[in-house]
């Protein structure tokens, strides 16, 4: 089965969040199931420089007004990539979608329409490579791919749109219709039109054969007005063709037995190495060296989605209760400032690193006792999966994929010995504060805590099951004709 994945990020070539992790990992799991997967990416500088065995597949005369090239190549791990080398669109450094001042880049509408159009042409075999049977587009950046295939009359090529986060919709002024080469009639209610704008994500939802999102709970949540972010009704109307397939993580990239970025390797059978990582993390973050205090962590975009504004108000509570906090992240300046102020106030107990640091993320997962993910909504979430793989206990909001992947330490779950973390509903100071108290109590019951860590580290968090679910979905779509 030939599958073209269309996405704007792919680890390790370009990453701003979990989308990259998914696109960089799921193809290997699909290939293990017999699929033949190619990933189509924008030619950002790190994408082009990170590819091995590069060849020019095609020279294109006019992509959004300028010449461009299609480049084939492989990632270091051997994933097949095709990149759209169009410097006038993608020669940007830093965040691919935003300027340094946090504003969206002015040409986002044009560049991602062009990207999706070429994706459709690639899938249709326009560039001397065999056609693809399945086109799997991710998020709004690839949202128009199915619309272009529809406009080309290629209903035979089956399309899947995955929503990684409904908060990012790719909505643009309607005048953009005259620049993106889609027929005017696509601008209609059951089409691209959304409150008199053009919505690329809506295009993916309306024109794809099937829509997935990244957890079963989020798939239900987004079919409601409360959590549908304006698309609740539309998604409900597509309920028959909408499913939630859980993300996994790359078990080679996240492996405490072999991880080169941590201070001591360890395994599910012997978690002793975690203590060395805790000491190394305390040192790295300038924290007081202490074995028996719970060391909490955060590795996240610092946004209200992630509920970290609420956690920022509870740092004193954590410290006064005898805990430490190591935080790595960047995002909203007010949330950054709140955590930096807390670190200044409690320099030996709170360490904050603002920025993006992949190796440090690994050391934190290995060294921390527990990770906070107090999200208001969370399509899937990957950091709880990485945490569990490293024997670190997640403390998370009961939403989306967090609900699907963490077993709360309720009295019943503790009695059965199956708890893997702590979940709480209602993201507010009172509930989170009570949950922090619950975590302290569990940490101070060493046998229970040890069991939770063991449960967490033995939880299956890879892609094997979900890859089978995607393969079954693709097979169903191909059977439909
Ligand atoms: P989202 O995609 O919503 O940001 P996920 O939990 O799905 O959340 O994925 C986040 C990914 O980004 C994880 O791989 C996490 O380790 C990584 N990450 C987030 N912030 C940082 C950071 N500051 N430094 C390094 N890695 C980070
Ligand atoms: C989005 C979501 C996150 C999910 C990731 C990968 O960024 O916010 O929950 O894990 O995509 O699917």
C-alpha cells in the first residue's frame, strides 16, 4: 500500500511540537505492517540540510509565482522524504509559522496552499513517480490537499485528514481564494467557508474520505459545541467518518536503556539509575541535591492550553510542601515570567529553563519523579507517554488523550495495583492544589509510589497498536470502491 503523508513537521528535521514526533515515528510502524510510506514536507532549511542521498525529482516552473524543485532524500533513520524546495516560501528560520514577534507569517495562506496543491499532484502521479493510494494529511497546513484532489477529479485516491489540535485552524481572509487555484464554488458552507473566511482545516474535514484525531476521548470531545472550537456541529455531521487513534512515541528515540542524553541508563527491571539522573538533573538546574524530596517537572509549550498559568500559581505550595520543580519550556511571556519569578524566589528548589532543548527534555524525563500536564484540553499529549516510558509519574488533566493513556490513582485503581498516574478534572487552583497534595501523599508511601512507577514504565506506549488501526482504516477506505 503506497501512502503519502503530508505534513509541515517531521522529527528530527523540523519540530515545534508533537506533530513532528508523530510524523517522524508513525511511518516506521506502518512500514512494519507492510506499508510503503513517503513523507512530503516543506523545504525548510533544516529539512533540506538534514536529508541524505538527495536527488532532484522535478523542476517546477511556477509555485506561487516562482520556480521550485522537488527533492527526494532520506532521514538518518531511513525515512523516505520528498521536500518542496521553494526558497521564496520556506527559507525561514525559527518558528516556521510565526515571526519573532509572535505574529503569524504573512504568507502562510499562500505557502501552505501551494504545498497542499503540490501534495495532491504528487499523489496523482504528476511527477513521474507512481501514484499513491492513500494520502494522509496532517493539520491545517496540509488541509487543502483533499480539496485539490477533489478539484482534480481524483476521488479514487483515498484521503485521511488528521486533526492534531483543533485550536489551529488555518483561517484566512476570503480574498485568498483568488490566489490559491481552487474553483470559486469551493468557497461555500459545506466547503471551505467558515464565518466568511477560508478555513484550510475545514477543507480537510469536509473533503477528506475520513477524519481522524489523536485519541478516542478527543474524538468525542470535538463533536460537541463546548470543545469543538466552532467545528463541533461539522465534526458531528462527519461522525460516521471520524475516529480517534491514539498516538504512540518512538521507542528508539525514547529508551531509558540506551538514551545517550541521560546520566545513567536504566530499565523497567531495574529503576535504580533514576536516582543518578535525579542528582544530575538537580545539578544541571541548580537545585539542592536531595534524594527524598519529590522532584516534579514540566516540559511544555507554556500556553493556556497546557494549564500552566494555573500551575504557576502553585509553585509556592509545591515548595512549602517540600517538593522541587524543574521546568523546560517557552511560550506566553506572562507564564514564562511567572515561573522565572518563582525560580528567583526559590533558587534551590525551582529551576526554570526557558527555551527548547531536546537533550535536556530527556534528562528531565529520566531524573524527575513526576511530570505536570495540567492541560485544559489535550488532543493526545506525548510527554505523559515519554514520562511513563521513563518511570516518571504523570499528573494530568482528565481530558483528551491524557484520559485515555493514564490510569488515575483512585482508591479502586490503587487497590488493584494498576494506577500509572494522577488525573484531575476542572483545571483550577483548588483542584490542582488538592492533586498536588495527593501526589505528595503517594510519594511518601514508597511501596505505592514504586508500584506506580513500575506500572508506568511497563505501559505500552509505542506505535504498534495504533499502526494496526491506521492500516485497518486505510484498507477499509480502499475497499469502499
Ligand atoms: P504539543 O504538541 O501540544 O506541544 P505534545 O505533548 O504532543 O504537545 O508534544 C510535545 C513534544 O515537544 C514532546 O516531544 C516534548 O518532549 C517536546 N517539547 C515541548 N517543549 C519542549 C522544550 N521546551 N524543549 C524540548 N522539547 C520540548
Ligand atoms: C498537538 C496536540 C497534542 C498531540 C500532538 C501530536 O500538538 O496539542 O496533544 O499529542 O499534536 O498529535
